[in-house]
């Protein structure tokens, strides 16, 4: 039985990954921020792990909580969009910090904690990025801060792959599409089940 860790498991695309992996018979660990989210994961057959990706002490202790685990698949799905801008308006400090901390810093702090489990399994590390993070495909100023955060996440994952690839860990960034979630909104193109 494979072991899957889905960070950002309490809603949206992350929750759908949990549902589909549990349905496929995987053992799924789902870090969540709140006890009510933990109950939701238990109800669908996943093992919750309390983790707020903005709490450095909690992130630093993830390796201890997962000590001895072989992680076949890790999906870093937690993310925020930030201000819904249509121009290159300078982001406020709080908006900048929130988006960059969740979308970039948290994965960069979590990945080193997850390396032992990924290496032990010869696992796969996936981040939920976005085509909006592609520098060469940028054709709009919409979501300037979000775009920048996903470009930084892509660079962090590419750098990670240079070290982990030769050690047997596959690293990949996914563009999930424009998905009907709290972040994507009701007018998005596809539902989470189709995306996953």
C-alpha cells in the first residue's frame, strides 16, 4: 500500500486528492490547520496531522511526526491567491507576506523535512503550481502577486530536483487548470475531481 501526504488537504484540490487516493486504496496523511478539518479527513479514511504551514515551529516538527514514514507521493497543494488585481499595482506588505509565505516559503521549509521519507520510498514530490507562474507564457497582468509567487515556487522546485532527482525522487509541478474552488470561484472551467 502506498503512502501519500497531501499538504492543504482540508479543501479544494488538496481535499480532492485525498478523496481519490483513499478511494484507490492508498494510506493518506493529510496535514490540516483545524480540528474540524481533521474530523472531515477521518470521515473519508485519511489520517489527519495538525499543521499550520505559517507556523515555523510546526513546520520544523513535521520531520519528527513523519519519522520512519516512506512517502511514495507528496503533494504540496496549500496555496492562496491574494489580491485580485488586474494591473501591476504594488502589493501591500500584509498581502505580499501572506501570498509569498504560503505559496513559496512554506514549501521551501517543508521540503527538507520530507526528504527522508521521499528518499526511503523513491517517491514523487509534486507541487500545485499554475500556468500563471510561467514566465514565457505570461500574457496578462492579472494576479501579479500570485503569478510571481508561482514563478518562485517553480524555481524552488526546479532547484530541489537538481538535488533530489539523482537521489531517486521525482519532482514535478502541476498546472491544475482553472478549478471551481474557493480560490478559483464558481465561474472556473472545471471541478476539482476533473482537475485531479
